[in-house]
C-alpha cells in the first residue's frame, strides 16, 4: 500500500491516516508531496492523477485510490480486523465513529482560526483569537467534553488508542501551538497523546520540514 500525504507541519488529515497506519504497524510506503500553493503546481498535478479532488491523504492499492481519511481508516479497519482499530464493543464502536464523524464535519471555527502549524509559537495570536471569537471557545468546550471520555475508559478515549484518538490528535497540536486554555483533564489527555510513539515521530519529522520548505 502507498500512502500519499502532504507536509507534516500543516496537514491534519494526512496526519490522521498516517497515524493509524504507523501506530497499528500496518505496512505502507509513504509518499510526501510538498505543498506549493499553486493551482496548477506540482502538488495538484501529482495528487489529481490519483484523486480528482486534488487533496491528500490518498491510499493506493494496486492503482486503486482511496481518498479521505475516514474512508481510508474504515478500509484499514476492514482489512486488518485483528489489529482492533475500532473499539471491540458494538456501542463503543458506534460512539467512536460518531465522534470521528463529528470531527470530520464540525469544529469549523477551530479549523478556520487555528490551522495546524506544528512547532510554530502562536500563543499570542491564540490569546487574541480566544478573546475575539465565541465560536472558537464553543468548539473547544465541545472538544473538552469529548476528551473527558479518557477518564472513564483509561488513558485514551476508548481505553486503548483507536481511530478516534488519531482523529483528535491534530486538535492537540492546535491547542498546543496556539496556547488555547484547557482544563486539567484535557491537559492529561494531551500529555498522553503526545507520548504515543507514532505521534512523537510525526512531530519530529514535521520539525525537520522547517529547514526544507
């Protein structure tokens, strides 16, 4: 399998699919295409040859393309059921999927005001945004409600690391970069997330991009 992604510093959806592959030890070949910001640049041309939408991530199996992080993760869960990418309990699995769908389609204020930028110190900007935008505060309040699940189930949202944690990992990156205020329960969850080896690897490799872009 070949996984096509963009810059690790910026692209949250690439991060989600990559984390699931790496954390669950699913063999894949990584292809990182640098963003160039051009409508007809190398990035768009390369990605559109596999995905007409022109966006990453894309999982390619024998010239068959699967795009969108949620679709990729569902495919991987079906292909590798023994790896338990979703919770085993039926109701917990349904809740985990619901949370991923909410992450997938919601939190527009958090996405708009605080795009992922790993290793950038944006705390001053974050303070301004926090004061100015009630919708941003509402989004983070909802995120913190979700993260409280880890207290009920163990270190992660459903006891062990799952697709759901991978979907919220980029939010952790945003909160850290922008210095958004969080309660102690959220801080405990974020500290656990950044210690996951696959996430630590992504962060380290994103840092290396600072000298290459």
